[in-house]
């Protein structure tokens, strides 16, 4: 099957490469000529484990190509995916759909024969209706079906998520679209991936509801962590105790400095705005968003308290900058608010991250970046673990103790055991323990 993917960003690139790996012929199109040229040279615009090799293999096989020419990308395509960005709109939190609408207008001019247009971008309820209206207004003669196929890709594990999904959601208004998309996903039938076929508006809401629920779980366990610290309980054991209940599940119950990234913050805000527009306040989601925003800055105060209540003139080593391991994504990462709070209190910051330092330079000022964790720790007054990269899970603690000017460790991800840190002579602070 021939597929055109509009948008060579995170979702479009991963989805396009995986479809090509299934045996389909995929052309990715993007208005960013520099990005397309870099992709043609084999340079990945994002950090995602395994993606570079996957792209290279399918380019060599002739199943994956890149262009800035939409007409070229759509020539003979049976399915055209819209996978452009939907960032939060400044001022009100609504999803900015300008890129989606522009893609709909542009692709309308190039439709030929029956084509399924699929919104892969995360979009509010009713966006598919507007995409269809734009296309039909521009091309009343077009034989087209508009569908929704939301993505559920975790950064750092996106290829596995695409090839071994928990579910595939198809929002369909035309049975011909269902047949086309089932054929597109047919290689996953061997994995028995469940396909949920719904109406288009339902599919759009499923994506937002899923992210809002997971964000709420994170905010919940973080509040439980605060309570654990006050009453002398252990949040990790609390999380295990409730996570073993099949009705709750263990995932997303790791206490920490709050959620960030490209999805949860913008999607929860957009869902709240959509609900308000329809007169349905989402008080639980609103509370989760507020709790998460407050938590990031509170983690800065936690570090200050662990350092004796005053960090003015101190050098603090921050290990981990990205919002999660396995990505270079700094969007709304907890480290940003934490570092800014520490800088406001007079601390000097030295940081290391395995993948995110280049992106961090665009959002953080007056930070010194170190080539490795030990270089960051050398002469620092405290070590602060913010992102749980594997590289930080087995540090040489004796070496860490020698490098630090003061034996202070603040572990915002509970990577280490308190008793182990005590044996090495550290003044150790975790979260909810």
C-alpha cells in the first residue's frame, strides 16, 4: 500500500518508518526543507532508540522516502496521514490546529481517486469534522473519507509501541476507510493487536482521556508521597500495595518531580478547554494539572531544604534534564522549574544528561554542562538526580563521595536505597520515603 505522511516530526517519522518496515511504500513530506535534507542524509532530527537504523534499512529497501513536495508524496497514495504538531495555543491552553487545517487545505488540491485522510496528530473532539469540511469545501468532487487514528507512542519506546501496541483505535465514518486501515495494519494481526473501531469523535476523545488519566495517576502518587513523608510511610511500598490490585495497575505510580514532555501537559490543558467550551468542567483533571505545576517548583524547595535551607553560593550537580529517559525532549521537563528555583535561590548549576544537553541550552540559561556524571559532580556541594537514566542507576558511590564537597544527595526518582546511601556516608533525601 502507498502511504503519504504529512509531518516528519516525532509521530510522523516513527509511524512512517514502522509502516515502511511492514512492507508499505511510505513518503514523508515536511515543509522544513532542512529537516528533509538531513533525513535524506540519514540524520535523525529526534533522539529515539533504534530509529536511525530502522529508517536507514527502509530507505535502502526503497520503501521510505522524504520530500518537501506534497504532490509527489501523495501520488498514488491510498492513505494520507496528517501528523503535524498541535502545540498549546498561547493564552488559553487550546490546541493550536493551524498546522492541521493547513495540511487539510494543501492535501485537498492533490487528491486523486479514493483516498483515506487520517488524522494521526492529537486533536480535540470535532477536528475530523473540520478537516472534512475544509477538504470538501476545496474539492467538492473529491472521493475522500476522513478518519481518526490516534497515536499512543511513548518517547524512548516508540518503535516497540507501534509494532506491539496495546490497541489500535480507528475512528471511522465511512466503511471504506475501515477496510483501508485494516489492510494497512494487517501485519499486526499476527501479534493479535486489538483493533477498536469507533466513530471519529470517540476516537479523538480516547487519546485525550487516556493521557489525562495517566497524568492523574502521576499527580495522585506524588501527593501520596508527600503524605508518606509526613506520616513515616514508604511511597514505593504504598505504590506496590495498590498497584498489585488489577483494578489499579502498577504503571505510572512512581513518585517523582512531576510529569512533563510533549503530551501530558498540553493534552490535559486542551481537554480542560474543550470541556469548558461544552459546559462540562473536569475538576479532577484540573486538580491534577494544578498539583503537577506546583510540584515542580516544590522540588526545588526540597533540594534547598536538603542542603540545609540555603544554597546561595553552592554548586549543585543536576543529573538528568529531559522529562524522561530515552529521549532528548526538554518540553516542560521538571528539571527546568527545579533549576530555575535553585538559581533564584543563588545556586550555581552544573548539569549532565546523556541526550538532552543540546536541547537544554535552548531553555536554560547560566548552566554549565558536563561531559559525564562524574565531571558534573567534581567539586559540587550536592548531587541532585532528576531523570532516571540507566547511566545513573549504578554510579560508583565511593567515587561520588570523593568528588562531592559535601555528602548531600537528593534523589527525586528514588533510584537508590536509603540504607545503601547511609553506608557510604551520604546525607540522602528521597521522595516519599
